């Protein structure tokens, strides 16, 4: 039996990331001081942020993020400038040296990542917020 055609409901929807924060006020300070972001909406137990066309929310949670994979990423036009600015604000970038992925001063080249973004790969960097959520920053490598 063939599967029913996929609905357009999700394809037409907006995607919004939700990230846990064990200490919402500590997270608010980190996002303001380190990332230069202020919430556009607040409610008891939650903060909502807007970046470009996307939104994400922090919610008070007793659970901790795994921190073992990228939970959210920002696509930027100039990764060196972005990493430099964030480092100047005290953000610490992850360093990796594993087969297929090696960072140099916090930035790695990932060949073949997202050719649909018009590149032949991606330059990427990772950091953690005050709650242990792992974030990526990416810039497509142009051919």
C-alpha cells in the first residue's frame, strides 16, 4: 500500500527551536552579554528571541541538554568577524581534532556540507551557552 501524499502543513510552517535552561536568568545574561541578544517576548518560564527571519525560545527546565550535538546554528556572511566579535565578548569556542573534522583557531572546514546553500562546503565553529546547549556558526564556502 502506497503512503499517503505528504501534507503541506509542515512544509508551509515556520520552524522555531526550543532550548532548555536550568537557570533562565543566567541564560538571559549570557545571551545579552555574550551574544548581544535580547528577548522579544517574555512569559513565566520562557524567553523568545528573534534572529533575522528565525525565532528560538529558552524555557525553564530541570533537564539538561545533551551537549553532544549541535542544537541550533546561525548562518553568517563572515565567520571570522563573527567568531572574533563573540570571542571579544567572552564566548569560548570548541576545539575539535577528530577524523574528518579539525578546527584551527575555533573554525573548521566541512567539505560537502549544504551544497544547496550555493557552496562546496561550510566553514563552521561551535560554542556552548551558559546552560550547555551547543550552537554552531556556519558560512558556506563559495566555489
